[in-house]
């Protein structure tokens, strides 16, 4: 798994003051591990029901932390509306669609597909955020797309992944890209615990009617694996991972921050292989090379 080396991503530098390697490494680990944890959880509980409960508990805990630390302050009307919208995109739509898709596709494949979001952000950040798209970035985007196409062809042609599930995960990818760009455009000013907690509660509220309408709570099985995976996703991913993501996104450009998702394909494949014993073919690994090099080109800073 680790024998194939890939170029390191260009991490935020002058446009991201104060971000050390530790939170970046922690974010990458937590974010990529969530795919395998989710795959375990959806075996015993319908995905939308599971996400609704996760967001509700995580949101309440984060707002409780904000209050306990003396940093709770009711956001302004504009910020509150922005956080509700971002919660619908970053939590409800992104994870609701990708988790629903993950009931029929592997966690490793989901990680690879979601990790292409820097490619879309690189294209859209120019017209929306004023970030210049140089020839180097354009070449990087093309290489990254070629790598994604290779992995997709390997999985779909070999009938390893379901097309309907793939389309659902793709919808989650689009929601994540929209949420990332809007976060940079709207710039909510609330504290991180407050803003992340409100987004989590907004995601729960958005998913609840769909969970009630399309899923049966009786299908859930209260197993030890469900309890442990749910606890991990609430504390490590919803509270830790999202906190770190919005901290990094607030201090870096959209392109630089999203470039961290470059690390998700190899880490996602690794977690899927180690935790779930999901097969990883040589074409999967080969596809990582142009993805990695492409995003490195698209995000590296010129001398």
C-alpha cells in the first residue's frame, strides 16, 4: 500500500499564517478515516437516520463547549442565515448523498471521488473568488481529472462499484465544493465552536424530514460496532475534523485549503484496506499518481 510514493501537496504558506503541520496532519487523518467509519456504521443503521442523530449530538456538544468556554454569542441575522445554508451544504447534502451512495459503493472509492473537489474548486475559484488560473494550475487540473477517470474506469468497468451509488457520491462532491466556496464568500464571523455547532444542527434539521420519510428506524440494530463508530464520528470527525477544516479554510485560500484533500485517496484506500479489507487494485494506485501530481501542480506556489 505505501510503496508507491507521490508528490507532497503544496501546503498553505504565506496565505495561511499560523497553521502548523500538526492540525493539518490531524485533519487529513480524521477526514480520511471517516469513510471507513461510516461504512461500518451504515451496516447497522440507515444512513440519513444515522447522520441526523450524529449531527444533533455533535451540534449540541459543540454549542455546549462554546458556552462553557465563555465564547458563545448569538450570531447576527446574516451570519445565522449563512451558517444554516452552509450546514445544509457541508453536512446534510454532502454527507447525506455520499453516505447514501456508500451503501452500494466502497468507502475507498468514495474517498477517491470526494477528494477531487480541489479540481473543481481550482476551476471555480477564479471567477468566484478572484484566484488566478495559471497554465500550471490548468495542467494540474487536467492531470488530476485523468487520474480520477482512470480510477473510475477501473472500478465501474470491472463492476466493482454501483453506478447509482456513484451518482449519489458525485452529488455529495458538488455540495462540498459549493459549501467550501460559499464559506470563503460569506465569511461568517462567529467563533469556530459556535459556527461549526450551528452548521451541524442545521444539517440535522435539514436531514430529519428525509430520514423520517424514506427510512425506518426499526431497521437500525444497536450493535457495539455501531456505537463505537458513531462515537468516533461524533467526537473525532464532526467535532475534531470539521473544527480543523473550518480553521484551515478560514486562514487559507480556498484552493490551498482544499489541496489537503489530495491526501484523501491514498489514506482512504489505506483505511478501506486495513479496516474493512476492501480490495485495492494496481489501477487504483496508478490513478493516484496523476491525481497527486496534478493537485500538486495546481496548488504549488511559484518562487
